[in-house]
C-alpha cells in the first residue's frame, strides 16, 4: 500500500523556527503509526527562499531539523519571480512524490507558492498559523495569509482572533483547530538549552549582553519601514535617540543592511551585527530590558518571555500580544515609539500574561491530528477539492 506521506515546507528564516517542532512531533507520531502497521512518512522540502549560512543553515543545525529531503534552491527575486519559481519547482516535486498532505507554515512567499501548487494538483493543504490578519493588504504577508487560508483544507490557529477572522471569511469551522503556537514550542525548547550548562553565546553577543549594563535588542526588516529613505530616516532618528538612553544590539537583516548602506545612515550608537542564530537571539532577548521590532515572531516570543516589546508598525496580525502580552503597538510615529520606550525604561511596562495553549505542546496537537488521519480515524471537512 502507498505510504501516507506529509510534505513539510519551509523557505525563509521564520519558517525554520516553526517547522522544527512540527517535524519532530510528526516523526514521533509516524513511529506510533508504524507500530500500528501504518506507513506514515514525513518529508521536508526547503524552497531556498533564504539561503545564506546565517539565514538558513544555522537554523537547521541549532534547531536539529533533519536535512531537507528536497532543496528547490530558488533564491531571491521579485515577488512574482520568486513565487513562480517556487511553484514550478515544487510542482515537479509533487508530481514525483504525490504526498497525501502538504503542510505550510506562516506567511512568506514559499507558503502561498507551495499551497497553491499543491492545491492545483489535488493534494490537501494544511496551514499552520492560519487566521492571523493585519487587515493591511499592502503587506505581502497579508496577501499570502489570506490566499493560503482560502485554499487550505486544515487550518491550525495560534490565537482566538484567528478563529474569528476565519469565521468572518466563511471558512468552515470543522477545518479550523486552535492548537496554540508552534514557535513557542521552539522557544521553550531553546530556553532550556540557553539556560543549560553547555551553552555559551557567540563572542559578539556575549560581549554586548554580559557586561553588567541593561540593553535593548532591535530588529527591523519590513519593506514598509526600511525600503524608502522617507520612512527609514525618522525611525532611525528615534532609535538613535533611544540609543542615547540604553545601548541597542541590532542583528541586521540583509535587506536592511543594504538600505542603511544605500542611504548612508550612521550607526549613532546602535550596535549593528550580522544576523544571529536562534539561540544567540534568545539569549540576547531574554536578558533585554526592551525589544524594539517590526517582526511578527518577536512580538510573540517577547510575550511568552514577559519581556517588554515596542512594535514599530501601524498594525499587528497578532493582537493577543497587545491585549494579553507585553507588546506595545507604537506605530511608526517617532513620538509614539519614544513614549513607549520611555514608559518601559522608567519601569512602568505593562505586565503581560501568556495566551492559552502557548505551552510548548502545539506541534504535538497538530501531529496527533495527522496520526488520526493516517490511521483513518478522522475525516476532514471539505474532502472534495
Ligand atoms: C521574507 C518574508 C517576510 C519575513 C522575512 C524574514 C516574504 C514576502 N517575506 O522577507 O515575511 O518576515 O523573510 O526574514 O516572503 N537575502 C539575502 N540572503 C538570504 C535571503 C535574502 O541576502 O538568505 C536578501 C536578498 O537581497 C533578497 C532580500 O534579502 O532580495 C529579501 O529577501 P526575501 O526572502 O525576498 O524577503 P525578506 O525581506 O527576507
């Protein structure tokens, strides 16, 4: 009999944090299935959207993700080029392997490209981190999220807002499962590692974080913030002002590094370093007095760690980090960013709590469902394609 095969897709840095625990949990459940006489297999496909050593390989190593079974090596390009190249390469893979399910995570170009290629071939699609909405269609990620959710057969949701968003878009409730947050599975596992006796951060991170002073951590890479001088300059200005109060560590995304160089911006006391791995990043963030970011993942990680976070964006698709967590949605107005940072630095940061099911077991919930499907104990709504 043909094995029951799940293809797990990852392409860009934030994806790797999400597939690591899912791959582990699915492989554990595949063991259980095999013991019960069902041949359940898990394949990992890397699209190659991110390819630098410090944007990709280091994550596979640190997060103990098995080597991909297939690497599509698509690389960078315009949105249309990159998405099309991933679709073409992934379609070839699909035609050879014909998995029963394709599992995609997050909201990057690899997510929608692989979901779309699979769906067109009649392969079922599961989306992890479904239902998040910024309601800002100028964000490429929002387009990717909405389209992926619209064609997914199974939708795994991290927070209550996701359920409501999917309901209002008419997604059948039987397809939607609130499982919590797989990124927090990774966070909690990594936390045990960085707090363990064998861990030592890289010399750069150690020198910055372990010198007895309080510090902030910054990440900034959204095209809407960094691509144009008119938007980056005021943000850079207020960050330079905050840097006069507290040293800022800034692991710089390649996109942002290029723009800072192009616009001739000065470092102004902000410590620019190359992108760091997940363990170094966690080490830096857990010791920080404040995180400044436009990333989606860091909003969630700081909430899980109870570290104050100022989000430099006008909206968030992760509202629970604001309503329950430690996140301040400051927007891009320098005065608002400064006010939020000052409130935190003066010791008045709001106290957050941890959202439901962000407990380290989200991947197991997902894998359990797939085990049931493999064992044919559960059929999924919307079976027809
Ligand atoms: C992508 C995701 C974004 C995610 C981010 C995390 C989309 C639409 N965007 O944005 O949601 O938050 O990843 O990092 O999928 N580059 C390198 N080395 C690499 C990868 C990229 O130098 O390994 C440079 C290239 O010049 C490339 C640029 O970074 O053109 C942008 O990369 P791309 O994957 O297109 O988008 P990101 O900005 O990384």
